[in-house]
């Protein structure tokens, strides 16, 4: 049992901010329980997508991202989170137990990183090339535990092969009714607490300028970012040595750290997992990294026009649905 207990309201605020983390189709596959020993994170199997995420790997990635977001949120509130992963071998849905100790000084860096959680968006429009990515890249490699995963940049000359892999994925799913039904279910709603709202989707013309994006149902937006004729983002790949539940979970933590670091640098980001959902395209991505490792996810990073309208915040489930207190 921790020596110091965190006030319930502080814990609620931390969990609520943490749940701004990204997840597949904004499915939010997590559940939190607080008790006298601390805070516990569980994967919510009922929110796993059974067509796009047959193995449940992407649900674990989302849970890893929400765990790292929680650490950031609690640090800004003055608490260091101490994490034990997979604490119960008899309950594999119990992903982490967390207790807390007070931080001696909350710095501007702690606060800015927590603010980045609210500023981060999944931006599916085309990006311009980042002019300062060379300065940012070393920071990205140091913002997470190097033992958790690898982070690689896809070389420009390999982008056509990456685009072909993306097209292969869409071709193989062209007649997959269950996949497309699931995609329709989670997208395009106007008033909801989960899924991807219509305002966050792109039009067919906009989608055509991003050669490595997932093919979502198209929106009725007019042509945006006409000054960027085609996506010129930098594509990052997060890979792990293995392909276990722990590997997927840790790669989600890395995803969170990289997204927040990019947001702090003023860059736009878009997480991509469709290339990893089928073995054929996943194998191609692995070859492009040059590593004997398992790709877990990709991230597009680039610049959005300064005067661009900020993409809307996607909805989140109410706190009472995802956090419960146990005596």
C-alpha cells in the first residue's frame, strides 16, 4: 500500500485527461479501477474490434497509450506514477497496477507535456515536410524506454513501396463485408461518445493526396490544404522484438510519448495501423525498416499550415463509464 494516497478528484482529473489517448477508431478499449492500493488499468474486451483487430493487439496498443498519458497527466498534478505491468498472471486483462509518490517540483516541462495531450489531434489531411525534423529525431529516440521498442524513419526512396503496401491492404479487404461494416459502424456519426465523427474524416479528393492512409468512408468536406498537392510527411515505424501482449502494450506507451513530443514541437501527426493488420503488408513494412523486428504501428509526422483550422476534438466516454472506485 502506498504511503501517500492521491485525492480522488485529482485521480479523476488525471484519468479523464489520460483518456484523450488515441485508440483504433476511437474505440477507447480501457477500464480503470481505483482502490486503497492505487489505480488499475484493464483492457475492455467488449470494445475490441473483431474484424480490424482480430488478435486484440490494437486494443492493447490503445491501453499502452492511455497508460503513458496517465503518467504525463499525473506528473503535471504533482505525482510520479509507479507502474507494474501485467501484475496478475491469472487475469491477463489486468494490464497495470499504478501507485503514486509526490514530485518535489512540478516543472514547466511537466505542464507543457500535459497541455500537449489536449492539443494533439489525429490529422488525416496531407502534411508538408517538417523543416526541423532532423533536430527533433534525436529527441524522439530519447522520449521513451529504448528497451520497449524501436523507432525507425522510412526513407524517402522507399515511400512508393510503402504506398503499394497500403494499396495492397485495401485491395485485400475490398470484399470483406465484416471489415467495412465495422468501419461504417465506428465512423461518420455526428453526436456520439466514441468512434470517429464526420468532422474528423476527409473527402475523397483529400484522401487521394495521402497515399498511405486508411480508406475511411469519405466526408463531404470541400478541398482543404490545396496548397499541399500531395502528402510529404515523414513516416515513422514503431517495432518490437517480439509480438506478445507485452510488446503491443509497450508499443502503445511509445506511441503516446512520440505523439506528445511531436505535438510539443508544433507538428501534426496521424497514427496508422491498417498496414499492420494483415500479414502481407505487415511483412513489407518490416522489410522497409531493415530490422528483424515486428512492426506494431506507423505514424505520419509533418507540418500543417499555421492558419489552418484546428481539427475538432474527437468525443470521449464519460468518466463514470471508465473509472470506478472500489473500497
